[in-house]
């Protein structure tokens, strides 16, 4: 699936675009048989470094809103996830606290976030 995802993701870029994609070191991210498309550069984060991937906190937060729920069908689940994502703006203060590490100031401008 990782190979399929990389191949499909690669197709979303224009001919002159290159994507630097950061990933943790999950087994499927480091599989030796992966053929990385020419327009994608993988940058693997150090092990046990959640501060390099604050998105993990977002996924946990989303999953907490979905566990122990019963959905009528796949469409019902998709609609719930879409609603959660659409409501993220209401939680900007929480999200900012998860990703606004002081050392990021030098490289990323999050002041207007």
C-alpha cells in the first residue's frame, strides 16, 4: 500500500515540482523494496521524536472522537471524519499548542497561524 500511495501521490505534482516528505520510521515507511518516485525525497525522522511530527497528536485527537461509536455504514464514518476536519478551525488554539515549538521559530513562521 505504501508503494501505491507514493506512486499516486507523486502524480499530483507538476513536472517541475519536488516534494520533501517527512516520515517517521514505521516499517512500511522504510521498507527496502520501496521505489521512491523521482519527484519525492523522503526524510526520515529520528526514532522516538514526536516533536518532529506533531501531526501524530492530531491523529490521536481525531481518533478519540471516533472510538466507541457505531456508524451506520462507511459513508456515515466518512461524514463524521469530514465534520471533525471541517471543525478544526474552532480548535486552532489547541492545535497551535501542539505544534508551536520554540525551535520552529527559526525555520517556520507560525505567528500568523
